[in-house]
């Protein structure tokens, strides 16, 4: 670490309206002019990188601008996912509170052998972030990709005939994307809600039986990244991005031992919302491996309340009381735009205000621990640009 708390976020950020319209059309298998789509993606990535720099984030990304969703994007890029979307089973929360907001309502089955229909989509994402990051001096870029377990959960098998065979095929598919991102020099973030979401994905499975599946998914992820240096990989684990009751969420203490088996250098997890904020205490007993950084969410990504910087600082300092401060990075509970098919829980302009508060709060906490108050290292926006930021969002 740099003698201060570095800052990052979870990945997805709001897309501009013109790009959103194109992504919706692509999701519905409607024709979209290739050049227009590529140009819109390039502009959107450049803009979202500029904004991340303007608020002072240290570890930045492309905002997942080209993707319909954190897992849904695979349907546009792979052959074998051509089945018709089918309704998902109800989570425990949806059964208990049928009037409450729900997450993704459908699953698209795997109905044939998986193969890349157009790996060029991944390569264009990489090139767009590379180009946008040229002016992001001092920032570390990361790029997200879905985990093998989340892929399997979102796309039920109708072809391979067994979980083991299907998971093996998914590992090979995802390995190519993971290695391409790492080869570009980016930090690879693997989005892995499959390691926490029992109520959503396996509502009728007993905890101990579900934990066996989690262990299998951890092994699958480790296999898929086996040749990538662990210093280049981080994992995000969450209980879903929706403003749901979450009263049936698995507790972190029940899965943390499995999460620490991940061959990664950083672990991002939910720590700001009302269901999981208390879980910082478990790290005093569990401990963090010396070669791992934890990235607790210190912003709630499901509410339009802009956290006070003092609240952000207090949340960081709680972790600092039980974990080596040098092993903590400030993050966000989940993404601000995980899928284009649902209305953002947080208004985009408010999301940027929350991220500004994240940076300010990390600076406050840094000053109290290290006597440093600088909010960000490097520079990809002038001070005047930062003052003008709100008027341009």
C-alpha cells in the first residue's frame, strides 16, 4: 500500500442513453450497426474513465460499458446459449415478501456446446480501456469478468448432462477471457456472487450441501486462473445488487473459510448495507493472509443516500481495528449498473457523488492512521476539472 487507503469500486457504472438503447437491442437479438456500437462504446469508456479520475479513484475500470450485465454479456458473445430465457425459481426472500423488489427474473439455458462466437468483443473491451487509461497517470486499471460458478447458475445446463462436465467446459471458455485481460496488464476482477447467494440460486438446499457446491466453484475458479499471477487477480463476492430484504443471506462467517481458499490477491465483499455491516468483526478471529488485501464495501450501492465522508472513514477504521491497515482498500458493496434491463437503484449523478464521498472518507481515515490527507495519487484530471465535475455529470 501507499501509506493511505486506496480506493476502487466494484465495476459497473451507468451507460449513456444511446449506448443503453443499443445494448438493449443487442440483448433482444435486433440488428445494431457495428461501427456505431463500437464508436459509442469507445466514447463511453473514455468518459467513464475520465470521471473516475475526476473523483480521485485509484483503481479504475471501463465501467462495463459494453456489457448488458455482469453475466448477461456472455449470451451476446458465445454460441451454445441460444435457448429461450425461462423464469427463475423464487428466492427465499421473494417467497416471504412477494411484493418486494426482485433480482433477475429469467435464466438462459445452455443448449449446445459452448464456444466463442466472437472473441473480438473481449479484445475491443481491452483496447478501449487501454486507450482511455493512457491519460490515467498513477491509476491501476482493472477489468471484470463473470466467474465460472455464476455462469453456471445463470445458464442452466441442457446439453452437457452433468455439473462436472458443464463446469469443465465453462472453465475452458472463461480461461481465455481471463488470460486475455491479464495479458493486457490489467487487474482481473472475477465477479462471483455464486459464492454467497444460496437463497437466490439454491433456496431449497441445506447450508452444508450448498457449501459443497461453493467449494466446487472455488476450485473451478482457481483452475481457470491457474497460470495468471495471483497478484493480478481479485474477486468480488456479494449477495446481489438489488434492494431486496436480504434477510435470508448466508452469513459471511459461514463462507469466509472457503473464500480464503481463492488464489487471488484481493477480496471484495459487501460491508456497508444493513444486513452485513456488522460482519467486520469476524476478521479479528479469521485473520487476513499476509499476501491478501481485503476490499470491504464502505458505500451501499442500493440507496440514493450519499454517505458522509465521516461515515466512510468510520467504516474503514473499524476494519483497521482488526486487520493490518496496509491490507485494506476502500470499495463499494456492488455495482451501480449491473444490468441494463433494470432501472438503476442509484441515480447515476448520485453514484458519482457517493464515489466522491468514498475518496474523501478514505482521505480522512488515512489522515488519522498515517497522517496523510491526500485523496488520490497521480493525476488524470486537473483541479479545475474536479471542481467542474458535478456540472458535467
